[in-house]
C-alpha cells in the first residue's frame, strides 16, 4: 500500500519545497530541522493506523476516558542520512525502541553501477512488533531491500511501515515487488533516476546537506 502524503497541500509539501531549494539548503541547521519536522508529521500520520485502546485516566478532578496507544513501535533508520528524519519520529514515539543500520553504496570505477555494503546492524527484538523504517530518499530501493532482509533475520514484525521523504517511481515499484504487504509512506514521488541512481529532481545528497561532505572509501 502506498500513502502519498503530497496529494493534499499541507506543511509536508511546504517543508519538502524548502528541502529541495538550493538557496535554503545552504543552511544546514534548517535542512536538518525540516527533516525532523517531517519525521514528526509522518509519525502522526502512521499513528492513525496503529492500535489504540480505551483507558480511564485519573486527573486532579476526576476520571477521563482516553484513547491510548497500545504499544510503541520499533523505529529503524539507515545511517547517516536518516538521523534527523528518525529523530522527528522519536519526538512523537518517545518511548520506542530503536534500530540502526549502517550501509552505503559502493560504486564501480565508472560510477555507473553500485552494490550495497552493509557495515553493521543494531536492533531490538522484532517478533510480533510494529516496525517503522525511515530513510529520507527511496531511489532504487536496493539499500532498503538489503537492509530489511538483514533485519528480518532477527525477527518478523507483525506490521512494517517504510517512510521516505522523496521516492522515485522505480524505487517504489522495486520495493512493492519484494515486499507487497508493506505500507510505504512518501512525501513526494519523483519520476526519474539519473545515471548514478540519484532521484531527479530530488534534492541532492541528504547526508552531505545535513552533515557535510564525506571522504569516499
């Protein structure tokens, strides 16, 4: 199932427009903050499909019937680009367990082909839990697919959500083909990938824009 949150104009579309803007991108703090804001909005949207139960809550003046989240999800993200987006989700799911995946693209000499190298995985128990994996950019989907396959060796969640700020049409198709039962939440869908498999028009390299350029190894 695909949930495209850009189909209706909202603060999501506003913050994504700022993320894309080359002038605003020069302000790293604002770039990270916009990713964090989007993470919080995505968390709210996802929460509407989770399980809640009625509880009587004691107040200073009486008893209030309230609808409360039955369980906190496991929040997972792919380092380093996913950190601000993940942090926004953690602001809302503030008692959640977390999983961290370190992986990156390793390109061929001509920079036209790449493989995904998974460096490390830190993950809590997943069996019969709700998993939300956030990654700001869903390009080809290769890193997400490889990461999920490693994560599922630890345990099988009862429900899995994928959250991406911007996704390509190809990336969504690849992810749906591999995991047809998952819910994919996106803030915008772009039509193309360039020869280096970056999303076009996209917004550039999220990790570099948020944290500075890195040495390739």
